[in-house]
């Protein structure tokens, strides 16, 4: 590869790869989106806890039933 | 963790019942051998010890196979299971003479009388228990084993 070829190669590479700007920034500010994402996570977790009231009610009902009718516990175990 | 998903589903399914089996065996030894109560409990062990664990594993495999089509939550899938288990268990128990039907109550193990009026709420409690166990324990195991969708 002679000097002419090297120059030609450099020219082709410059055409193919646009120059990287030293102060390149995204088109929009991404930080508000990060903050929104961080805020959404605890809200979603709290929502799932609120939805679990039904499961807690079921568990409470089971415990109350087993305490009221302990004779049914062996039958439960038999079918488990 | 993409290999043998049905094997992992089966293992996750039998986990709970496998943990409870030693408790049932312990209760059997205490009732039958230590206290020497005349309760024919050994005849009733076939269903909980031989059939139920395999059935739980197969039920979890069915959930894995059908979830892509049904999108049914695993808790609801588990809550359907007692509707299948109760008639099978009652049939097995009746055949082995540990469940008899009286005029006002059903008798398990020739010792435990459950009035018919109590069977429906007891069954509802069983459905609720299955819902919770499948949602939190079997579903959690499915996530741990990488087969939860």
C-alpha cells in the first residue's frame, strides 16, 4: 500500500464515519425521564401491596375457620 | 435455564406436598403407633402420599403448557385444582373405607364427623388455601426455577 492508497483510504474512512463532536449531547434532556422512572417504582410497589388486601383477607379467613373448626384440619391435610 | 422446563415445573409442583409428607407421617406414627388409636389411617395414606404430590407436579406442568394460550394466573390455576382433587380424593377415601356418608354428616377416618352444612365452607377454604399456596409458593418457585412467564 503506497502513500496514495493510504490517503485514499483515509478519505474513504472520513466519508464513511462522521466526525464525533466533542460536546455531543442527546436531542432532549433524559434526566426527567430517569426521575419519573425512579418515582414510578415505589408507587408500583405500593400498589401491589394495596392489592394484597384480598390475599390477607383469605388468609385471615382460613385461620379463623381452622380455629373455629379444628376437626377439619386432618381432612384438609388429607386432601393436600 | 432453557432446558427441561417441564421437569422443573414438576419439581416446583411437588415441592409443597413433599414438605408436608413428613408431617403426615409423623402424625400417623403418633396417632397409630404411639397413641394406638383405632383409626384406619394407613388406608387413607395412599391418596395424600402417592397421588397428590404427583398430581401437583402434573398440574404445574399443565399450567406451564397452557399458560401461553390461557394467560391464567397461577393462583387461579391452583384454585381450580381442588375441584378436581375433591371428587378423586372422596372416591379413593370411600373405596378404602375411610369416608362414609351418614344422614347428616360425612365421617372421615371413622372418627371425624363433618356436617354436610360445613362441607361447602370447608371446600371454599380449601380453594382459598390452594389459591394462596399456588400463588405465593409454587409461583415463587416457578420464578426461581426460571419457568414463570
